[in-house]
C-alpha cells in the first residue's frame, strides 16, 4: 500500500461506506498490455481491490494514481453507474467486435466518472495536481494528438 495522509483519508471514506475489501497494489507490468498505456489501472473483485501502478513515475504520481483509482471505487459506492459489458453480449458480438465493444464501454464509463474523480482530486486531496496532470498529458502524448487534429482541420 502507498501510505500517506491522502491515502489514509480515501481508505477511511471507503471503510465508512462499508467497503472492507482488501486493497492490493501491484506494478502495472503485471497487467498485460498496460505498460506505457496507463499510469494506473483498477481491477475489482468481490473480495479485493487491485490497483496496478507504474512505479517508474515519482512518488507523488504514484500516490495520485492510487487515489484516482480508489475514487473510481468511491463513485460506485456513491451510486454512479458502473458500465459493464454483459457476458451474454460478449458471446453474441464475437471476438472480432469485442475490442470495439470494450472500448465503447470504457469511453462511456470514463465520461461518467472522470469529471467527479478529477474534481475530488483537486478539491479534497493535497496532491501535486499540476504535475500529475502534466504527467498524464505526457503519457498520453496529447500534444501530438492536438497537432494531428489541427492538421486534419486545416486540410
């Protein structure tokens, strides 16, 4: 576990809301395909919360990633929709379309939860949020995406 006043705060909130699952932290490399794709990832089961973090980043980024993932858990506890892809539909759409469906599911889930998560990060936690967001921009290479969009618009 990453231990700080911020991480203790979010854990206290989760426990107060009745979530007593064990929290396990693993390196992001333990998730196939996630290295260099995400700063962190969340996997929840009935009995545990697994947070996968890229430990190559500074400690402040690791702490913010930990808080970020647990804020997604808090969203669910507070009633935000948790968008899932039903197993029944996975069989119907087949493996060829599964990546597309998972991508759409993730985009919808992200659009629902991230405004809340980012607002909580900024207002409720003492994080180096400017540095954290700069790392996210760098990691996602947003500058090149913006440049590509500008070129597409000008053509």
